[in-house]
């Protein structure tokens, strides 16, 4: 799951170049990898690709602020 | 007030133990902010920074940002506030323009551009928050220290001396450095604090970046009254911000249309209660009437205040008080205290009521000019030092102003002024692109979204993904077009110039 999310982030927000200094635990906000419109693109991606439905209450840093957090969230939702 | 620094000195004298700034787990009183600012000013001074020197700052909103800001002010140096998510190409232009003596930056941002900077124009000294940065040849670098001082001998700058430079997009695609004096900042700060009736009990929610004139005005107005800045940079997750607002009992919520749209569409604001909130302010483009109505329902204790401004006017030019929002719907109000706003025709005569003209502003807050660019300055400041804003408006019989459009080909997206030419020129660098025309189209979230219309050399050779990637490599996120369209040709004038209003009409007809 982390690979799928990471691939999406690299292709869409890191100009296609994998950045080894960008870790799966790194905060998207803190590292400014994605901004508020980027978060929406990411949510569209996981809704389309993984068939989860994201509720307003769930749009928090706890669920969406790193590759690892997004992957864990999706895994919880589809479990 | 004598100088911008004096605001902090005065707040420290009157309210040493009141909270000045809250950011995550960091809480600084005015005494802490004051002593830490002096400690940093001492370090900068030892690095050779003195009165009039430019200090470029690439730092996210934080308590630390305030400390750096006031350290620079203490030395009478000139702060150049920049968007930290920025590319080397843009920075080369800015550094070439204003020649900063020192760059203060967070390594997490600086590592993205430091190796690519032009060493000839890059600042000779760097002050950073961590090790491990690849520096341009010849640059000296120090780590920012945590020293505190209780006093530092240093003469106050003169009232007309420069204090701040904020860069905006120019009509030529070159960034222009709006240069603001101590006098400009003090005039605007005092006026805003007066009409918003701010005092030391204020706790403002800071979501707007300090490198943006509206965000910067929050910093100075709240230090001026001894209030508290509650900073949260997580607007992408509005529920987290609402937690902060509840916990910190914020009293003011300044935003642009996009800020409020995010709260209304992506948070559980309807289930919350923030009774501490006294007001919200909106500027940087109108919030649609339906959105404003809904927001007022969601924030019942907060007075709505509509405002209008430009970086060239320090920040604020007009406001519409809460009591008049229903009386004059859609209006940006009238000039703030000390600012005269007029709507004039091309000959400089006031327009008749409800006839469109240009908004022209005068007052002590109007910038000194664009840094090192008398020609661009004379395009917007006339001999009476009036600012011709480029915004088209009408004025009603009671003197209330209604913005109807813009004179120049500029796009306002997410409250940023963006020159489409800059994006068009970059698109043309991509192999296979013959011409690109970027149009602004109304958008609920951004105010305007950017649509890049592209004519290809050979049809169907390029993919939209390639163009997107090209923009992502070269432009910060706020300058990236939201949509890319391939077209066979554009509507044109007889001389071949693209008729953008027709292009926009044909775009709107197809969606």
C-alpha cells in the first residue's frame, strides 16, 4: 500500500523523481510536498484507486499527513 | 510609533507576561519574543548586517519567524519576505534585484534550490536552522542560535527608511519588489488596529502566510496592540485547525475566500462551536454572497468584515464594517482611516455614480515604489503619489465602492496575483508547444483557477501529463495551472493577439 501511495506522490508532486531524503513517515505539510489542493488530489486518488470513501471528519493530519499514515488509513478502511 | 521595532518594544514594556505567539507546543510571551529577537539581532549584527541591508527570509509561519522579523527590524535592516516554496530561477531574479546581504532560511526549503542558485547573485551570508546544506560557492553559513539578550545598543531607523520588501508578479513577468518604509507600515498598522478595534485581548488565528501582505498585516497589528498570534499551518486539514481554534479560544479569523471555502466544504465546522470568535475578515477577492451567508450562519458570534487591499498599499485600503454588510452587499466599502479611495476615469476625473473607472488610492501607507525600478513605479504611482491599482470599480452615491474587474491581464488565484505571461513563457520552453494562453476562470475554491490552453506543433504528440510535469518542475504550486487544454488555434485580433475574453467564453461554453 505504501508503494502505491508513494508512487502517486512522486509522479504528481515530486516531478516524477524519487527523492530518497523524502521518507514515508515525513509530514506532507511540514515538508511542503503537498498543499491543500494536493491533499484533495490525493483523496481523489485513494477514493478512485482503492475504493474508499473519505468522510469530512476523517480529513485530519492523523490520517493523511504522510505516505505511511495514508497507507494505514486506507488499510483500515478496506479491512 | 517611531519605527516598526518600537511596536515590540512597547508591547514588551506594557505586557511582558502576555502571550505573543502560540505555534504548536511553542508559547512565547512578549518578554521571550523581545529577548530572543535581541539575541538574534546580535548574531546578525556580528555577521555584518546593518541599517539598510536587505535580509531575505524563507521561513514558514512560526514563532521563530517573528523573532527573525523583529531582529531584522531592530538592526534597521530591510526584510525581504519570500514564499519559502520557491525555485532557484525565481530566487535568482529576486537576489539579482535587491542583493540581500544575508539569507535566513529553513534547510528543508533551502535544500531544494541552494545547489542551483547563481553564485554571482546569491547572498554572501546564510543563516540556517540545520546542517547539511549544499551552498553556492563562496557563501558563509552559520546556524541560527537561541541566545537571549535583555538589551542591545542600536539606533532606531529613520521614519522614511525602508523596512520591508514584498515581491509581486509584474506585468512583464519579472518579480517586482514592493518597497515599504517604516512610515508606510506604521500608518497601515495603526489604521487597521483602529477600525478593527483591536486590543491586547485579541487572539488571532493566523492561517495566511506572513510573506503575503495580508498575513504580514496580522503580525504587525497584533504585536502593535499586545495581542496573541495563534499560528497553524495545517489548513489542508481544516478539522485540525478548528481544534486549535477551540483550544486557543481565538477571537479573530482572517482569511481569503479559499480559506473559508475550505472550512465550509471540507471540515465539520457545522458540528462545532467557537463562541470566543468575535469577527472574521475576508480580503483578497470576494467570497460569493451565498458562501458569505452560509459562513455567517456557521460562525454566529463573529462579525463579518469585508476588506480590500494591495501589497502596494502595504496591505489594507478599504473595509466594509459588519453593520453595513447587509446594507451594501458586494461592496468593498470605503477607504480605511487615513486612506482616500477614489474611482477615476483615464483622465483622472472622478467617475459619475455607477460608471466604471479605476480605483486610485492615496495615503501614508502607499509604497515608496518598486525596488530599483522607477519605470514600473511610475506606471502605478502618479506625481501626487497616488496608487493606480489596476482594479476596475464603480462607486455608488454614498461613496461605497464595488470592484468589477481588472485592467491588466492578471489572474488572482488563491489570493495570489499571477501574471499569465510568466506561465505562458515557461510553457513555450517545452518542446512541441507552439503557443500557450493562460486564462483565469471563476472557481469556488481559488477565486480563479488557471486554464492553460496550448497549441501543439504536431497534434497529439504531447500528453497533458508531460505539460503538468513541466510546470511542476518549474513553478511553485500556487502558480501551476489547474487545467491544461490542447487547442488547434485561439481567437485573435487582426494583428494576431490572443483575445482572451473570447477564449474564456469558448472554454466556458464547452464545460
